[in-house]
C-alpha cells in the first residue's frame, strides 16, 4: 500500500499545539524518522488485515536512556578519547579535541559542546555533571537556574567566575561536555568514555583544589560509586585529579529542589574558604 500523502497543514497545526503546550525541543538522543515508522506500520497493518493476524501490542515509547554501544565500539571510543586527551597540550587544543571526538552519541543530540567558563588560572575548579537545556543553547556551563544559584554560592565566599585571577576567580566545567537527552543523569558508560578529557582538563588548568557538584563527577574522580549525601564535605585527594584535594558537595539543582539542604552546602563552602585561606584540607586522605 502506498504511504498517505503528507498533510502539511495538519502537521504544522500539531507542532504549534505542542509548542503552545510548552514543548520547545525534541528530547530523543537519536533522531527518529516517524514518517518511515508510520509508513511501515501502515504496511504491516495492511499485511495483517490480509492474513487476519491478531494485532501485536503497541511498541513502548523510545527510552531516553542511552543505547549502550557495542562493547568493542565503547572500548575503541575510550581508547580514542584517551589518545586525543593526551595529545592536547593546551586548553584550546583540548577543547578542539573534544569538539572533534565522534565516539559519544550525546554529541549528535547536542547543539553545542560545553567546555568551560571562568578563569582557568583560578585556584578552584568546579566540576558539574552535564549541561542542561540552557547550557546546551549557550555553550557554557551553569548558565541556567542552577548556575545562578552556583554564582550566588561562589559570591558568598568571595569567588566570581567573571573575575580574572587566582584570588577571586573560579573555573567551571562538567563531567560531560554534551547535554544528555531529557536531562537525565550521566550514564556510567558516558562518564567512563569522557573521563579522560576531564582528567586532562584538570591537569592543564592545574587548579589547587577541585570541587565536585553532585554525585556523578565525585564518582568519576574517586573511581567508585559514591553516595553524595555521605561523601559531601569530606575532602579526599583523587588520583584522577592529579592527587589534588577534591571537595565533593551537593549539586545546586538538588539545592533548588531541597532548599533545607543548603545549610550543608554552606558548611562545605566555608570549609573551601578556610582551605583557600590557608587551612589544611580537613580529613584529606
Ligand atoms: N548542571 C550541571 O551539572 N552542569 C551544568 O552546566 C548545568 C546544570
């Protein structure tokens, strides 16, 4: 059976309806050709009608979680990421290497590669999880609501990503440089694949201190699955951060959802301020 001709006005009306309802982007990691799927479904229905076969159950909607790459492909991508990261001799070269890396499917769904913001000469480097919608649009980390909260948190201890220099400056990046579809948490395969870039990023920026925001970057740098509510506030030296002291703290997006937890984040910020002022990192091990 021939596919139905496209009813363009109806398609545009459906799209406008979705936009009015608040949909402002597609969220699948992989593009889906709905026209081909609809044509195939019509053909299958016609064939079933002919054979009088019972209708199969409708397919479940496509999951937002990543399709795991074949084992060999993933291993190759990790090797390639490590090779590119090691070859980068400057932050600009590292940014270009990440932009040129084709091993991660997230890149295909992202508008921008989100590399970093702030002064790379700052004493502290903050590492978040992954860009969200606003960051993906602007190509900079932490520019949405959680970024505004992060800026206020930094200001409370005398730091500012717009200031240059080691005293007041702050340098900000993420574990993943591309937005995961639907703003889900980074998958462990993605973290494992892209960690080499973060390690090299820390090595090239060479901050005195790394502060991780949320569970994923702490787990990646400590090489274990951490519970952020237990790990937060506990300084540790991390081999993957070049042996530097790392302070895990709560993610600003979590603090927006759970404002009562801000007191704990405040304690972590005061601990960071004290170390910046010369105190030894407490409990660092
Ligand atoms: N959350 C993150 O972890 N990073 C961003 O850049 C924005 C939101």
